[in-house]
């Protein structure tokens, strides 16, 4: 998730976690001080309860296969709120620093002269494995891991990951059968251990 704030002409903060149970103290303070919360899907909604009752809440979630707000519109909204001098918290679901549009939003704010702050947190890319009891690395078995987006599974160069001991695949639920076929085609053996948590954080 991403927490953003604006002070004076604006500051934006980023938080990388997915649920209220992992909420950082700093992010909790930013939310409690927010005048506007701009939020999307994937767990952000439960954090809204920590905001002041009078704070404005703006939903900008995007779902595949449904009509959704476009990223340039979100960028413009954040800049507009910043220019109004509002204290803004931008809540993003999933891993905002990984396979998200945080770079687009940060670039828009920078171009508009809006100061912003990125507040790190917990990435689901690693947290999902920890909560499932699965270490991503092992001193004897796996000295490295890679994180890949399967949003467009057919376009991924799966062969590039053939020598990586552990592969973390995000956004791959709908394409799971295709991903299995593509991994097998690039040399991953049928005996490869696999874990597919549907909901990793709560």
C-alpha cells in the first residue's frame, strides 16, 4: 500500500504492505492526519477506518475486465489535491514499489513541483511466503529468488528464470494453468514444489 501526504504544497508518502495488521506507526499517523485518502483495491479499504471521520475518501481502484479509472487520471488527481494544499494519503494495494504505477504518480508530482515522501513497509512478494511458512532462500537449496509479474503471462520470458532456485509469481491466479505449461516448456521439472496462496495477508 501506499500512504501519501501533502503538507503546504504537498508531500506524498508510500507504504508497502497489504493489511491493517501490518500497519506501521508512521503510516498510522499519516492516515490519522489525512484530509483526503485516495485508495484502491487489494486490502486498502480496511485501513480507511483509521482516518478521521471528516476526511474525504476517493476510490481509484482498477480491476481487470471492468471499467476503471485510468492511471493518468489518478496522477492528475494527486497533483490537483497537492496544489490545493490538502494533506493526502495515497493507499495502494499489493506492492506499490513492485509492478505498480507508483513511478507514474511520483513522476507526475515531481513534474508539478509537489514534494512527496515514500514510506516503506512490507512487500507481499516476501510476506506471502513468510506467512505461508516458506522461506524464499535456503543456505543449501536456494541462494537467490526472483519476483515476476504474470499479469501478461504469455509475454514473460520464462526461460530467463530457468536458473533461479525460487520464483515468486505475482498476479498469476487467473493464468496459473498457462504459467505451469510455460515453466514446463522452459525446463522446470514436474517435480518442482509449488505453493499458491490465494490470500496471503489478513
